[in-house]
């Protein structure tokens, strides 16, 4: 789910969304009135155009005797999930988990009210604040660097503040009648499929030692160590850059998993986002450093540079492996793709994996990654280099 909160356009409702917006406002008023024991009216609704299953509305609170903000954000999930995890339950429980924390540990808007039967959340409105995506696509490299470091720091604080709280998260899910969710669905099948895809598309067999390293990385991702809450969708359009820190918005897929899975995104920034581009040299290393500074008090083993590098490289391997399995089979490698393509991104990520694997003496992985990167680069020719985000051009 993506929410546009940075637009400065007039408040309003699209012609095709009046009914959904009205239903969201009514649900928000109802849950607030029950929460505070008195009628609360919301006016001037603005459709924030969420791209997920929820209707997302900003509305103004008519003067009230309660200490409510002037404006609120209402997220209404009108439809029951057809199958699998319930995005409303995941998001409601995620916000409950953070709202129970001290304000300086809360890396998201505050949850003011929610109702499981009405499937509605009422959240603190952080205002017309730029997203991390806005910063990356602006022309101010220093502002973009500060925003990226703030994002990494907020990710570390999110992990540190929720480490050891998996039981709490699952208990909250059970109270909403939802099953505990993990991010493991289909992972084993995908892992097993990747060697055949690489062999078929690039003609490169995966050595047994590389397959063993992938298996070890998968086991690490499922281990009991380093577990903390994850938003899962780590995309720059889901993060608001406030004056104090970066705040996370979208928890429709939130779950507890290894924080190292998220930390791989410091090496491969926003790799799961279709529009991911390149960052300047040294930026990822700086992001890793500020993330580690936040989590090392919880996981002191990560103070050791070699331990950290080994763990991060295993997670990086798994992330690149997954993306390759998901995307390589459908990429058109017969044409010269533009430099913003996913093909060029895969070249960059396999090259980086080769470099990082070499640093931690994962020799077979390093050599294999270099071969895959070279094969992809040969198909793309002069378009093999991934473009930088506009802020760094």
C-alpha cells in the first residue's frame, strides 16, 4: 500500500470514490465516538489514494472536548480477506505494538482507535510531509543522504524496540482472530527454482557449495536470533521524512522475522521496490553503520565487524537469490534495456554480492555471483549500469 501524503493539492474526493470515502469517515466517527464516549464528527475528507485494499482518508475533527489532533487519518478495510493473512489484522496489531511503546521508540503514527468488526483504524496525521521517495527524486543530494541515514537509524530503532516481542505480537493477532503470519510462504519452492532459472537463461550452473550457502542463509533467516518486527514492504514511498526522524507507514504485511532480512536492504537499498535505483559509493556502508549503532545494545554480537559482515552477506545472498528467482525468468534479455531497468539492477546487485562475499571469504558465492553479473551485463551491453536516483546525478 502506498499513500500520497506529500501532495499540496486541494482537499477533495475523486468522483469514483465518494462512497468508499463516506464509509471510511462514518466508520472512523463510530469508533472514535465509542472510544471517547461522546459523538465526534469528521469533516472535509481528503482521499489519500492508498494503493492497497484500504480506503485512506484525511479528515478534520470538529471542535471536541477531547485532546484530539485537528486532523486524523482513517484507514478502512471494507472487504474481508479472501484467503491467507488479513492485511487489516496485520496493520492493526502492528500499530498496537508500537502505540504501547514510549513515544521516542514509536517509529510510526500513533494509533488512536481501531475496531476489528468495522475493520477501521484511526491514526495520528503526520501532515503533508515529504516521503523518502520525494527526497531521492529531488535535486538535493545532502538532503537525500540525511534522509537515507535517518531511514536506516529508524529501521534500527524499530528493530531494537521490538526485539523479543514476538509473543506479544502473536497474542494481539489472536485477539483479532487472525493467524500468526510469517514471510516464509513459498520460500523453499522459490529457492529450489532459482538454479534452473539461472541455468536456462544464462547457461551458468550453480555449484553445490553455493547451494549449501543459500540453504545456510535460509536457515539463518528462520533462526530464533535477531528476531524483531518488520514492516516487510521497505519502500521509500512508505516512509515519511519528519523533522525528528523517518516514520514508517505501511504495516499491511507486518510480521516478526529476522531483522537481518531487513538489514539486507541496507546493502541492496529498496531492492523489492520496482523503481529501485543506485546509491553513491559508501552510502550503503554508512547506512549499515547507523543501523548497527541502534541494534548493537540488543544484539551485542553485531559489534564484531566480521560477524556483522558474515550475517549481512548471507542475508544479501538470500535477497538477491529471491529476486532473481522471481524476475529473471520474465525479463527480456534479448533487447537493450534502458539503464533504469530491473535487468541493470540485477547486474548491480550480483556485482555487489560478489564483492561482499569475497570480503567474508565466501569464495564460491563470490565467483558464482561475478559470473552471473558478467553474463547479465553482456546481454545489456552499454545499458548494464544502473542509473542513480536523481538526487545523486
